[in-house]
């Protein structure tokens, strides 16, 4: 392995980096700091790259365009930048952690290939970001323009990590999760593509999740994931389970994404603690402007807290959902909610949902459903699909200014039967304002002291 920072004229070096990294002065490369650049030269892919990374610690390490390095696991020193446009690290023979990184590491344009995802090989990790503990987070990490694929379990796995950005990155053919974050903060994914997460394990597979250790109740030792986002990205082909997920997160944003061919589009659910008991509902989070194409097997967007910690402070707005919800389930819908407080569902467009458009299950306090457009709901088994359904007890909120249109032209057996369906009066307190409602039966269960009609 040759590592060379002196034999190249700095102008030639600048041209190479500009062409290959497409970053130019963003990396601060100039005549005054050429000593910060290490060029790696190799003619043999089996030579060790680790030596070059160690020599380039704290510097900019440029891998040769067209190079390929077979590795058994690399560790990138803190504050080191890797420019890998046109280069690849891989291990196609065994599941392993291919790249371990810490604070200040930046990766541009690198391809990372594992041993495949025929099975969920738990040792297979593309990039591992691992802070020491909740008092010592790995920080200030960038992954940009990269391609991570054919990995046994995680494309990117992070725990105790802060200020991480993943942009313009493709992650596909992963066994369990494209990106998995445990107790992360300010972890932001933007303009990226996560695809083909399978086969999963125990019925679970994820595009991106923000969670915490599921068997621990100590929030000091294992904090919530917080202040994190997935935006302007495409997540698809996860029919086993969920595209975007947070378990017990705080201030999580899932905005302006395209989601296709996933059982569940977006899930804001509770985290578990000791004994796997459900606690820690997600707090103060949003799903805005997403396009979700369902497959009729799960909620498009679900907000679900726990009995001890309601999910609170949510806004679900401006999303477009088609064919979302679970066919044959009376409590499912394109948007589903239970154990929530101050949930706002507004200005969403729902088409051809199963078996309800918006399903308000149990224990939802002070919700607001307003200015949504819900067109046709359908099911082959559930006989009364509804645009907005109050499916259980202990619900209090307002339904107003929605446009509910059911033309009954879908080919399914039961189509657009009820506009607003109130299944029970027990501990239910509703305010129903003016709604446009052309369903066969505009309101079912709407008479009694549990409902107040307002203009």
C-alpha cells in the first residue's frame, strides 16, 4: 500500500479531487493545507486499507477511482474524511461490520458491499457508529453520495450518536434495517433512497428507525432518540413491516418522503422497557407532505402511545395516502390513532383506504380532524367501511371542515358505506362541525349526548 501526499502537484490533486469528489473547496483543499490530503494508491485489492487510514488520521484520505478493497472490518480514526468516488470496500464472503466510524468522520462517494441479504445475518453492518454511552456521544458525522448494499442486517447502525447527516445516499438489499438509530439525536436523513429490506426477523423490517434499547427502562442510561428526521427521501419495498418508524422518539420529523410497497408507511409508536413492557410514547413529532402508496396490509400512518405515556403533540398534515390500511380489519385505516393527546390530523388526502380513512381507536384526548379530503373507503369483509371512524371508548375531539366523498365506484365488495362512524357512546365526547359528506350514510351513531354539533 502506498500513501502519498507529497509527490502530486497540488493543482493536479485539486483537479482529481474536484472531479472525483464533486466537492471542490467544500473540503477546504488549497495550497495552504495540502498536507491534510493523503492519496491512497494500490494495485492489489487485498492490501490493507487500515494502514492508510491510520496514517491519514485527521486528514482527507482519497481512494483511487475504480479501486476495490476487500476488507474484514475497517476502523476510521476520528476527524478523518474519506473520499471514495468510484471506489468500493466489500466483503462478499461473510457477514461483518465493514466500517466503524466515530466523531468527526466524513464519508463521500463510497460504495460499501456486504455478503448479501439472503438471510438476516446479524453480524452484517455496513457502517457502525457507536458512541461510548449516553454521556459520550459520537458527534459530527457526514455520510454523503454513498451506496450501501447487500448487507446482512443494518446498512447504517448508530447508537449514542449526535449530529449525523446522511444525504444523497442509496441503501438497498439489507436484511433488517436500512438505517437503525438507538438513542440518537440530530440524526438527519435527506434526499436518500432506502429500498428492498428483507427478509427481516421476527416479523420486523425497517427502512429507517429511531429508537432506544428495548429492554431497558432507564432514560438516563438509554435516552429517547430525539430531534431527528427523514426528509425528501424514497423508502420502498418493505412488505414485511415499516418504512419509517420511531419507538418513543421525541421531536421526530418524517416530511416530504415517498413511500411505496411497505406494510406500514410511518409509525410513531411507544418504546418498551424492562420486561418488554410498553412505555414511553413518542412525543412532539410530525408527518407532513408524504406520499404513501399502501398495499392494503397495514396503516399508512399510525400514532400509538402507551397506557402510561400517551403520544402527545402530534401533527399529521398534508400527506397523500392511497390504498393504505389493512383490509378486513375494522380498526385499521389510512391514518390510525390510539393513546394520544392533542393529535392534529389536517389537510391530508386519503384515497381508496382499507377499511377506514381515519381510524380513531381508543384513548385519544383532544384530537382535531380537520380539512382532510377522504375519497372512498373499501373492504371485502368489513361491511361498514367509513371515512372517519370512532372505533372504541375514551375518545374526545373535534371533526370539522372535512370533505368526505364516496362515489361507490370501486370494485371491492363494500365501498364508502359510512361517512362518520361512531361505534360506541362510552366515554366519548365529540364536536362535529360542518363537513361535506356524500357517503351512503353520512353519520352513524351520531345521536345522543356524546355528540355536539357546531357550526
